[in-house]
């Protein structure tokens, strides 16, 4: 909306310029005619570019800039709904520079995150994140980004569907920001939001309705699924869980990933009206579990990291380009069928942030063993992200996309 406003102001300025030009140059008729034609041509061209629904500037191509004036966008202790999994400062982290980085696209600036504007946009609407714990982290970040503008008595958090659906509600706006746990998007034996650590992972590759019924009528949807697939072979179930006639088979992961994405995209195409619903797919979130990949010592990981990776274009071995290409292909196919899901291409920009993980600074659900305590690297979390931190920027990118469509 801000953009449309700018365009109007800009065009108005040009029109005034036209008038003065015409007034001054009436005597030199031929010259002024040529001049005006050219100028009008340019104005036309620029308008087409500016009103394009997709910003011309690639928001994901840029660099991190240290900015401790504007960042963090909220304080960890002040977020009512902060998660102990992500509250690194609370759990003892002393170096806090990871909170102070702004993402600067090379050819433009990210719009400022305005919590009130977003809540206005979400009035009488549901914004739903669907996916794994990385997506849950982004949901917590989004809640922290907006909740400070809502008084305590006008907001609450509750869960449905046995804990699979977490709902933040801003009462005055009748707006919700939700997270639905479905780490593989399709049905799997890891669907319990609490007890999902199973030795052998099994997916029901054609089944998604059990999950999808909770999010099909949302107004903004943000999906992800990646980390739970990182194994060479997946166990696929044809039939239902507990069905004695069900057929189990080990299948190469990449093929299963594609099948799952197809099941998901077929559902989206048929059941989600993409004229009404904005949809996004968040690309892989990188991990930093092997320091030798960025020139550190063998055996080290993100533990004790305090600096970013400086090498432009750095890409770790934990981020599988083939899986990313599969997602791109599936989204492209969806587009040809009239369903638009935009990729939030956060992988490259997040690769640099090896210092942004919780490492050992988070709540430990299981007591640590002596062995672990003597070597903290063994239990450092180099997968998720401290808040405030990297996921706030993913949400700023999401914000930019929500308002530019
Ligand atoms: C920001 O960082 C600079 C350099 O580290 C420091 O001198 C300054 O005091 C910091 N400002 C704030 C507001 O923290
Ligand atoms: C944020 O958005 C609200 C509602 O659109 C607007 O009134 C307010 O001026 C904006 N704040 C800033 C700092 O831009
Ligand atoms: C409140 O929001 C929900 C969507 O989350 C919508 O279905 C409902 O109609 C809204 N209520 C009012 C009174 O507008
Ligand atoms: C919640 O879990 C119970 C026991 O596993 C199950 O019977 C019930 O159908 C579940 N409810 C929902 C809404 O998923
Ligand atoms: C979406 O909008 C387009 C263009 O306005 C229209 O042709 C199409 O039928 C709409 N699709 C749905 C599902 O409403
Ligand atoms: C996402 O970013 C990567 C690396 O920056 C690039 O190779 C890829 O083409 C991008 N994908 C999309 C869909 O923009």
C-alpha cells in the first residue's frame, strides 16, 4: 500500500513537470514535442515496473549489516510467548551480537516491520505456519514481533488438535498467528507434537488430509519441510498406521520427498483458493554441525562460534541443492496450474549465520550426562536459531512479500 502511494505521488510530480515544460517551451514546438514524447514514454515504462506484483529487486541477494541501533526488533525477556528452546540469553549466552544484524538486499532496502500494519492486514484472518521446528521458531519470532503492540488482556495463546495446533490470538483484531506441527507435511509416525523421536521414520506418502483440514481455509500459509528428510532412505507406508494389510517399503529419500511434495501440491491446488490465500514455502534452513566446512577444526561445530562466515556464496554440505531444486520444480508446476506459492529463499543468507544457533544456551529437557558436560560440543544445537535473531529477518522478508502482492 505504501508503494501504491509512492507511485501516485511520483506520477503527480511528473504531471506538474509536464505542465511547466509545456508552458515554457511552447515556442520551440518541434523540440518540445520530441522531448515530451520521450519523457512520457519513460514515465510509462517506470510505472509498469513499479506496479509489478513481484518487486524487481531480489530481496534474498544481499549482505548482513551490523546495526545495534535498530536491532534486535524486540527484547528476549519482553516477549510474553518466548520459547525456552530459543531464549539463548536467558540460558546463559553472553555474546549477544547475533541479535544486532540487519539484512540489506544489494539493490533496495527491506521495508520496516510494522506490527500494527501487519495486524491490520490480518484483521479477521488466520496466518498459519505449517511444518517442523524451524518453522515453529519462525512462528515464535512472528508472535514476538507483533505481540508487543497488543495489551496483555487482549491477547492469548491456546492449543488445539492435541497440541498440534498452537494459536496466538490478538482479540481486538480477531487475528490469529498459528503454528501447525507436520514436520514432513504428509502423515508420518513423527506427527505427535511432543513424542516424535522415533528410531525409524515412516511416511504415509499419499495422506495429508488429517493435517490439511486444520489449515486449508487460512488466509496466509507458510510451509516448510526439509530437515526431517535428511537420510538416504525413507520408510514408506501404503495403507494406514496400524492396518495389518499396510505395505512398508524403504525408498530412496529424494523420490519420497518428491512424492510428498506432489501430494502436498495436489492438495493445495484443489483445496486452497490462491486468489484469496497467500502461500509461501520457506527454503532449507542451513545447519552448522561441521566446522571443517567453513575452515574450522575437524570435530568442532557451531559451539563457541561468535562470528559469521565471511565468504560470499558460502554453502554448507548440510543444504542439499537437489532437494531445493525439487521444491522449485513443484512450485513451478503449481504455477502452471494456476496456484501461486512463493519461495522464501532464505537458505543462502542464512548459511552465513553460524553464530546464530542456540548451541548449548537453551533449556535441556533431559538431564545432561557427565560425558556431555565434559564436552559441550556433543550437545550443542546447531540447527535451530536464537531469538531475537535470524528468523526475525525471515519474517521481515515474509512481511515484504505479504505487502507487495
Ligand atoms: C553499538 O556498537 C558499538 C560498537 O561495538 C558501540 O560502541 C555502541 O555503544 C553500541 N551501541 C548500542 C546502542 O549498543
Ligand atoms: C504502522 O502502521 C500503522 C497502521 O498502518 C500506521 O498508522 C503507523 O503510522 C505505522 N508506523 C510507522 C512507524 O510507520
Ligand atoms: C474472525 O476471524 C475468523 C477467521 O479467523 C472469521 O472466520 C470470522 O468471521 C471473524 N469474525 C468476525 C466477527 O468477523
Ligand atoms: C487426540 O489424541 C487422542 C488419543 O491419541 C485421539 O483419540 C484423538 O482423536 C485426538 N484428537 C484430535 C483432535 O486429533
Ligand atoms: C482467480 O482469479 C482469476 C482471475 O481473476 C480467475 O480467472 C479464476 O477463476 C480465479 N480462481 C478462483 C479459484 O476463484
Ligand atoms: C534461491 O537462491 C539460490 C542461491 O542464492 C539460487 O541458486 C536459487 O536459484 C534461488 N531460487 C529461487 C526460486 O529464487
